[in-house]
């Protein structure tokens, strides 16, 4: 039975065009969390969901993470609510 909790997964460095080890580990984490809940949202700087991500439906919030650390933190706080 899947949980009803909403989970936000935040990765400002994730890119849909790169197949690096860090991106692969992040995708595995996202896929494993998605096994426990359907309401799982990805917050990243990518513009689309990669085709190799093995999840049926992905909620994507695309945010530009440029600027100072305080601007990036503010972007994360506003997207969380």
C-alpha cells in the first residue's frame, strides 16, 4: 500500500542530458521513493523529464538555479510552498 504523503525531491544540479554517476544515483533514489508514494515531485533545473527515468508519472518543477546562494535558497522555499 502506497503512502499518501507528498514528497519533494530537490536537486539543483540534475540534468536530463547528462548520464553521469551522480545523476544515475539520483534517478535510482527517485525511482525507489516513487515506489512508496505516487505524489512525488522533482524540483530540478531540467526542462523536461528524461525518457530513461522508469517512473510512470513525474511532477516536475523546473527552476533556474543561478545567482547567489540566498537566491537559490529563496527559489527552493517558494517552490516548496
